[in-house]
C-alpha cells in the first residue's frame, strides 16, 4: 500500500555516517524497528534520499529520509 506521509522517527546517526531508524510514530502509535531488511540511496535534485525497508516483526515498511529537508516519510506498507 502506498502511503507517502511524514512521520516522526527516532534514529541513530553514528560517526561513520550510518543512519539507523529505531522506531517511528505513525497513525497515533509507536512502531519499533526490529530489523532493517534493506537500505538504498537515491538522488532527488541536490538531495540524497535514504530508503529503509524495515520490519516490526509483523509488517514491512519503507521509510525514507531526505537529507535536504531533514524529514522522514513512510512510503509503503506491506502487512
């Protein structure tokens, strides 16, 4: 299912420039990231967009992080 909504994400930005989402808030609930199953980077103009395929153990979500706007989005959900 395509979603395309902004979300609040708790993430770790470590010194080696790796980004790791830990949990996010969507539709009034907190979802804990159990595993990052895949990660890739794309370009949108001057900005890098980091995409994360994550699971909470029940569903698969795609989160994206825009380095220009510093905003997170939930792009897709596979329940």
